[in-house]
């Protein structure tokens, strides 16, 4: 799907590969040292040489210029071409003082409740039977609010951008750089699906065949996560406003929880079935639900997969293994246990088939329902491979967490049920991804459920029928938006490596905004579903009494055509 | 009081004594009453006309709720299961109604090959065995299902099919229902057991809000047709409030569900196999009084009885009687008694309560002009109300008498007063006579 709708001058966010272009281009975005090096003569500074050498090691198809010129490197014996990127060698040198910041690294986290939870850089899924954390369960986090990764001693972090020069959008290079820089998180980076490019181009990334970088970008999982978080934010804003204008009847936003969606969805496999509550549209978006399909459901037109039977945001898609959302809270949790049990039996009987889990999402409010408790008990007793994912976002409509539970959140219940569990920072996309990936592996290996509690903050209202200023301070919301917002954090991280800048972000936001508007207008223009959709699918075959009632209705409408037109 | 009686005439005194004895019976132990009577008042008791008829009333086992003049008590052996004696160590007596056509082949069913004499729980066991054998994704679960079930419906299944397919769940009905839905939604056949229909209410959210609407709300992308929830229902003689309920009315008010109730072992096996294989979620209500007491020749073959179709048990011309489950046995007895008075009754078993077969009933009522609906559940908003309302709408001008509903009272299901609560054959016979009288 072509999303390139504007003739926007492309910012040169990619590094120029030849000395010639470097000097002539005026919109190079890179670290200050490299720019300074580019301004000077090429041979004088070591940094420039190393910089050049670094780029000379790039494969040729990545060395294209912004203007389409192909710059094929000719092998030269004068310039030695190392086999490894220079970053590896460089990092063996001791860090300079200015590269290390002593910025305060928070040791505790508290998004909405008054409980302060200690932050840890060690991901430990607490197994049943192990020593549970004494006191408050710690929150696993990899990336701070500033977009920097945490050091194990939580004392200071290193400004990596000064050490690793910003590069082309090479995921593997970024991954290796991060692995070297943060050996503590080495395992997470190396196994993270966010750093693995896709084999085939993602159909919803902007496709521009002229750009080789773009051809690479369309397989870039990390950039897709970033773009989809922005897309979700835009869709929420626009459709929320559409409800205010009376164009749709209802909407629920996902502000502040985008990292949970993209982080967890990217760690799942397509055969894993998702049981969602209602604030998980980002999962569906990651799996490939288009903006048109979202809008079709919200506008209840004839292309709605649900045939116009449910309120907006009750999405469901069999093809993408996403169970249809229902309004009663918590009912999906027990159902997920049943699905996981089926997968367990399938895995036992059919070893060739790819193993699958079921993952169920719910808020901290739904974790008080009967279905949550029954489901936890069933899953742990029967040993079903599944993930219980709790989005603890601080509020259940107007009920703050202080009125929801007295214990230590939801995760402290896991050992009581005999279940493994971990608490993560829900605004850190890397931590969520790592936790879900590890939990999935554990669930399949041990055929047991794993609970993940993701701490986050619900920045938006509960729904369009809610005005959250009536029960919470808007300063709290503003702080969440300005400091701990997941998109902001991801943005800062990408800017550290020069992958994003103001222009690039503005371009993405504009593209997505226009795409949402177009999808919305197209959906609004479509007619509604046919009348017989009211009577079909109640049973697999329409029984006689429904046939009778449908006939009655049709006759009634014919008689009173004026009234119903 | 007895001294005062001497002043009154002999006949009246006897009646007075009988009345006093009745009152005393409520207070005194039955054994004490028997000794009292046998020793002191033998002369009085012997001189009673039809004393044997009233003796059970005095002892306290059962008393006629009609006046003694209209005593048309049925000629059956009093069932000991209705005793409320504390020291009753006797084994449970069989349900006192004989199964209709106990050994003769049923003309409604074509020949299905060799048969075995099975009771209800054995025939259900047979159906479950067949289902687990033919469908590799079928699983059976619930509370206490693994050792054979509290009613022995699942015995020997775990040994044969393994602990992964036949297993106990923790004690949570909503969990059982939800798990069944989830299992079926990804392509399996889930047979869940709710131990008593009285305990189905924790699962009502899953049943009504999820199970019934699963296909509809997803636009036919997802469905949970593989769900079958089996549960014992109905009066059992000593069940009280929480082991005797018939919740079909609550369930039948839910579009999207299929509700089935068999009346005996032979149709239970066929209906259960149909229900398990049905592409819609089914609640299968099993009348628990019939588990041991109803014995019929059940075919060994794998056979299915179509859902959504009523069965005419016996043809008649005078009055249509509709019922379901164990109630049909009382209705059969009432029909037999009525036939002795020359009334020809058409007895219909609904079998499937949702969606129910109104066409058969309408056709029958158009022929007979009179209708009686009978069920154990309380009369207000019971399923009989639905049948009555539909029939009066469709057959108003064919009706010769108002439609009668003979059902339980609007009280919670009582323990001691169960014999008064149940719409037994006497009440139904009265209703038949009343309807014939009104139609004249």
C-alpha cells in the first residue's frame, strides 16, 4: 500500500558516503564530531579517516546517495578495508569523561499509584517455588525516560551517541553496537525481534522504489514499531475527535500504552492467538490490520468484519488470530486458558506443527473479576502454555489503583496461583519485548502460564464517555505525556543514533495523519451492512423462528416505508 | 379433646379423630404414631372406610391434598423416596413411574441394530465414549469427572482416553464454561460438566454474554460451536433448593444458545451425540432422577436425533399435552389415567427447548383444540409461558379451552414439601379433566 502522499523534500537522514557529497550537502544530520570532520579536510583528522573507512566497509547497495546516484566503491589497495566495523575497535579505548554523564538515573518508579517500585536491570521471571521478591516486586526496565539504556549499577549511563556515530538504518549494526556497549543486556539485544529485519518488506511501511535506503527501511522492524506507535496515536486522536463531531458513536484511545502493543506484538508469532480486552488495537495494527479496516469497524459499514453488530473498537480478525473483543470485562481470560489447552494438546499430538501460545491482555481492573482468578487457577493447575499480560495503567475508568487492590499490584498474585511472573516497565518497548519473548519461550518449554504486569499510565480518558479531569489531576497526565511517554522515549532513543530528527518525525506524523484521514473518509462514505445481517450468524443455520421474524420485519418495513426509509 | 369427642356422634368423632391424628402426625414421629394407633385406637382405625387409603396420610408419608370425598389417589405403590424419615437407611427407591414401552421397540425410531438395557447415566456414558472415540479433539472436563463423576456418567473414560482428555478442573463453573468456549473457538470439541444445574449461575456471564453471542459478534469469523455443557437438572426427591432446579427458562431467553433436555436413556444418547456435534453451543440438561431409575433398550450404534424437532410420543384427538424431561413420565401416567376415562391425549416431548419446534405443537393443537403444558420449574416465566403465548397467538381460533399450565409454584424448590410442589400426574389429570369440561 502506497503511503507516500506528499512531495516532501526528503531530509538527508542518511549518512552520505562519499567525501564529495558530504561537503556539498547542507542538510547532513549526524553527530557533531563527524560534521566537524566533514567540514575539515578528509585526511587531516583521524576521526574522518576512520569515519570514511567505516563507510567504505558498507556493502555497495547501501551506499547510494539521496539523489539517486550510485556510488560504487572501487577496491583500493591504499585504503585498508577492515573486516569488522570500526566501532568494535574504537570501543576498546577507555571512555572519555565527556562521554559519560552523571545524569540522575531513577531508582524507583511510580506512574499512578503512591507505591514506589524499585527498578531493576535484571530480567528475572520469578518461577513458582523460587524465592519471591521480598517487599515490592521490582520493575524490569532497559531504557530510561531519556532514551538511554540503564547500566547494571543504575548509577550512571553512557551517552552512546558520542561513541557510536550515527549510521544508516542498519538494524544489525545498531544491535551489535548496543550489545558491545551494554553487555548487561547483550542477551536481550541479540534475541530481540525488534533488531531483526524482516525477510519481506512490511506492506504498511512507505514504499519508494527509488530509494535503496527505503527498500531497507521497509524491512526495518524498529522503524516500523516507531512508525506504528505514531500511527496509533494519530488514529486515536482523529477518531476520538470524530466521535466528538458525532461521526462515530464511541471510541477508546490508547495514549500512553503504545509501547505495550508494539513491544509485545513483535515478540509473538502469527500462530499465537490474542485475547484482548479493548485497549490493544496496536497489537492488531502490528499484525497487519489496516487503517481502513479499523475505520470500517468504527463506522460499522458493509466492509466491517463484524458486520456492523458491535460498538466501535470491538475489533476482531480471524485471519490475524485476534479474537473479537467483547465488552464484559475479564471474560476473555478464562477463554484464553481453553485455547492454550488446545495448543498444548496439539503440541503433544503433532510435533511438526509450530508451537503456539495464547496471550490474554487485561487491565488491573479486570484482574479483580472472577474470571481472572478462575483462569489463573485453571492455567497453573492444568499447565497451559500462555501469557497473562496485565496492563496496569493506574485507572479503571475513575477507580485508581488504591481502590482496586490492597496488595502489591497484580503480579504478586502469580506465586499464589503457582505461576511464573515478572513486572516490567510498560513504557519501555525493549523491556516489554524482552519480557514477552522470554515468557513465551518459558511457557512453551515448561507448558505453564507466565504472568507479566506492565506498569504504564493511561494518558487519555477511559473512553469518549469519560472526562478524566473529574477524578485526576491533569498535571499528572501532563507529566506522563512530557516525561514518561513511550513514543517520546522511543523517539529520544532513535535520535541518539541519528535515525530520527525533527524533519523525519514531522514527515512520519504527517504521512500517518493523512493516511488516517483518508481511511476515515473512505469508511464513512461506505454504506451500512444489509438488513439480513441482523438475523444471520445467531446460529450456524437460520432456524425457523428467525426466518419468521425476519419476514415479519421486512413486511413491516414495506408497510411503513416512509417512517424507516 | 378425646373426652369431648364422646359427646359427638360416632361418625363425626371418627372424622374428628382422624383430623386430630393428622395434626398429631405433623408433630409426632411416624413410629410413635404407628404404635399409638396400633395399640390404642385399633378399633377406630379398623372401622374406617378404605383405611388403607388414609393410613399413609396419617403416618405422615403422604397426605392427600384433595378432600377425602374426591379421593382419586392413583393406584401405585407409595415411593419411599418421598419419605422424610431420619432413620431411613433403605437404598434409593426407583422412580415409581414405569418407563413407557420399556422393552417394546419404539415406533418413532427406525431399527438401529442391537441394543443393550441401559439406564440414563450408562447411555450418556455410551454417548460420551462414542464422541471421544470418533472426535480426536474432544475433551471432557468438570468437577469430579476424572473418577467417573458424581453420577457415574463419565466412568471408565479417563482410563480409556487418557488424563489429557478426561480431567478434573478446579471448582469454578465460570472457569469451566470459559475454558470450554476458548477450547472450542480454536477448533476443538469441549464437553464441560456442571455438577448440578443449580450451580450453572456463576457461569451465566460466560454462557449468555460470550457463548451465545460468540459467532454473531465476530461476524462469523470466530465460533464456539464445539461447546457442550452437560448438567443434571430437575427434582430428585430430596434435593431441596439447590439440587432440584430446572434453569431452562433462564437459558432459553438467550438467543444463540441451544437447550436440550432428553426424557430417557434412548433419546439421551442420540440427543447428546447431536448436541456434541452441533455447530452451535449446547446446554444439555439431564434429569437426574432418571439416572438410575430409567432403564431402556438403548442401541449400541452411533446415532443422532435431530435437534430442534419435537417428538409425538402418543397420538390422540382430545387434548395436546406438552412437556420435557422427567415430567413426561408423570404426564404419561396422567394420559393413561385419562384414557381410562375415555380421553384421548396427544403427548408431545419438546426435546429441544431452544430453538423449539412450534410447528408440531401448532399442528397438534389445531387438531385437538386444547393444550396443557407442564414443567417442574416455577410457573411464572417458565418455559410453559413461552409455549402458551406462542400457541394462543397462532391457534387462538382453534382453541376450545384456555391453555393450561401445570407447573411448580413460585417458591424456591422446597425439600419436605416437594411432593406438594411438583406438578404430578394427579394435578395433570385434573387439568385434563378441567380442559375437557371447559371445552364442552
